[in-house]
C-alpha cells in the first residue's frame, strides 16, 4: 500500500517536472517610446500596441505641441507629456511646406536647388527639435522621473534627435525604427543599408534601377550632396549640442 502511494507521488512529481520543462518563461519589459509625427507615429503605434498585447509596459514620451499624438485619449500604454515653448501650428506649417515642395517642386528642380531647400527645411526643423530637447533635458522633475521608472530600452523614431542622447543618459539600449531620410543618409551611414548609386535612386529622384549614364551621374551627385549635408548637420549642430548637454548633466 505504501509502495503504491510512493509510486503515485513519483508519477505526480514526474508529470509536474515534465510540465515545467515545456514551460517557456518570459519577463515583461519596460519600454520608453519617443515617436515621430504623422505616418511615423502611426507606424510606431502598431509596434507599441503589439508590445502591450504581449504584456510589456509602454510609456510614450511626447511634447505638448505634437500635431498627431493624441495624448488625452486613453490607450493601452501611458503618456508622459512635457511642455515646449511653441504651438502645434509650428509643426504643421513646417510639415506642409516640406510636403508641398517634395511633391510638386522637387522633381522639377535642379540638384543644387533641392539641396539648398532641404538645408533650409532641415535648419527650421532642427530649431524646433532642439527646443524640444532643451525643455526635456532641463526639466529636472521629468528626468528624475524617467530615471526612477527603470526603463529597459528606448524605442525611437530617427527623425527626432536627442533620443540617442536620452538613452545614453538613462543607461539603456536604443532601438531605432529606421524610416525614410533625405537621400537615405540615415539608413546608409547609420543603418548600413546597401544603396549603390548605379542602381538605387536617391529620393526625391524618380529614376528606376535602370538608369542611363547621365541619370547615374545625377544620382551619384545627389548622394554626395545629401551625405555632405547629413555630416555637416551632425558636426555643426548636434555634436556641439550633445556635448553641452552631457557636460551640464555631469556637473548638474
């Protein structure tokens, strides 16, 4: 009788052990998301909703002037909103100007004209974005709250600067959802996307993968201009700004 009871216990333990062997444990993560605007937000939102569906905790960091992120609407994820010294209309006006030029004027403009226009738009966009960065990094209450939240990762849109700096300050990995950038500069130089000028046309050029010699030459020049603008933008604007922020935080 006793041996029968022992056998039953052993069988029960063996069955429990078998169930444990087939169990796939997982830990939910704590994600801080820094979205872009318009279609960039729509694409990231799909990812965030899937993360929530898989029981991860998601917090979206958004500025008060966001034209496309409705942070007042209840969602499966939470929002952290920080105030910026400009209105939503500033974003909308700049975006309308860029889209109008890109769709209707850029295809009929010279390479030099496109490069100069993109430089002007990029300068205006950067001015707004650096205001966002300033108000975020100099908001001690916000930064302390972000540190105390113990995020595991920062998920960001590459069109918004400072997210890499934020991840560095928080000491967590950065995941970038690479999207379109001027001349695919971000994708080529940071994402190592293969884009041989002889076969891959540089936006806003409307060539195909079969180009004539003059079209390939035009495409090559466009890549050179976009790469130069990208490096100059990082060197003259972001590099200095990042150094100043890092220095102020280290002495803060």
